[in-house]
C-alpha cells in the first residue's frame, strides 16, 4: 500500500509515462517519414542526373532535326496556298507528345493547345502519346482517327516519323492540311505549344507557286508526303528535347521540396526528442521528491 502523500506523485508519474509512450510513437513515425523522404530525394536526384545526361544528346539531335523543318519552311514559303480556298478545307490536328510521366505540364500544354485549336476551327484528330490521348479522349473521343504510342522513349528517328506520316495518309481520312501541335523548345527552363501547318498534295498543286511549273501529279504527291514526314520528325525531336528538359526541372524541384520537407521533419524530430528527455527528467525528479 502507498501512503496518502505518495499517491499524487504516483499519478503524475503514470501520466508522464503515457505521454512518454505517445511521444516515442510520434518520434518513430517522424523517423519513418524522414527515411521515406530521404529515399525519394535519392531517386529524384538520380533521375535529374539521368535527364541532364539525356538533355545534351537531345539538344544535339534537335539542332540537326531543325534542318528538316527549315527545308519545309522554304518549300511552303515559295508555294503558299491561296487564301480563297481556306474556308472549305478539311483539317487534321496532330497532337504530339509522349507516353512518359514525371515531366511537369508537358502533356497538359499540348492538350490545352489542341482543345483551343479545335474550338476555333473544327477538324479531325490524331494523337502521338498515351498521356495526351487519355486527356483528349475525354472531350474528343469521336474525333480521334488514329493514335500512336511507344514514340519518344529515346531520341525519335526519321523512320518513326515516316511511319506516322504513312499511317496518317492511309487511315486518318481525307484532309487538306495537317496542323501539328507540339512543344517548342525555347530554353533549358521553358517551352511552349506551337502549331505547324503542312498542306496536302492537292493544295500544293493548286498553289500559284506550283502552277508556274509543269510537273506530274506523282511529284507533288511524293513531295507532300516527304514534307509531312520532315515536319513530323523535326517536331518530334524538338518535343523530345522539351520533355527531357521539363523532366530535369521537375526532378530538381522535387529534390528541393524533399530537402525542405526533411528539414521540417528533422526539426519536429529534434523537438520531440527534447520533449521526451524533459519528461524523463520530470519523472526522475518527481520520484526523488516522493521518496
């Protein structure tokens, strides 16, 4: 039996013991969260290093691929389509991105630009990449003619662009021009969605620049198909560089956020440790006073 004077001290000790157990449980949870955040930071840092390495190669490939786009610009500048027939033309929108994630808003930028373009002038839709397809299918499921996946895992090749162009010609229905909506690489920190127009063979033949020359129909047809493949290739490679750059930025921001979170959790952990130590000292002093 405890004396009447020792009972209050015993009650205080029991309360302190419960608080100590609760504090220890909280410390374990904080410690587990700290370990999880450290592991996440290691992953994001590794992914940032990988993206930085890939970005150098992607930028080099983009500079080479832009020559294809420059050739297309030269062609269409000298063979402008007459504006009188612009109202009745059939448009095929080609939204180009990729299947990969963890790259910020690279896919939603394409989706927003495509929705805006279709709202301004109606047309059919072709999509490169599973990510933009899942976003656009919610709104334009009936407009999607063809879609492509597995493109952009590495630096895109002209063979992939040619395969996409062939599929558009065969299975995307009739169209007078293709409007390619893709991400333009501005710098290592920024990008934006831009539209590139490629006209069909009939539109080329009807242009004033082409009518000055005598040529067979097959020539304009082959030229239009090659120009479409050129444009797709140039925009695929540029979009790939923009995606790698966005992924590098996203992983850097994720690493910085993980470091901030670790600092906050470490501060909570230290305060919890101090509270536990203070509680233990109170128990010792209370027990000594009771004795």
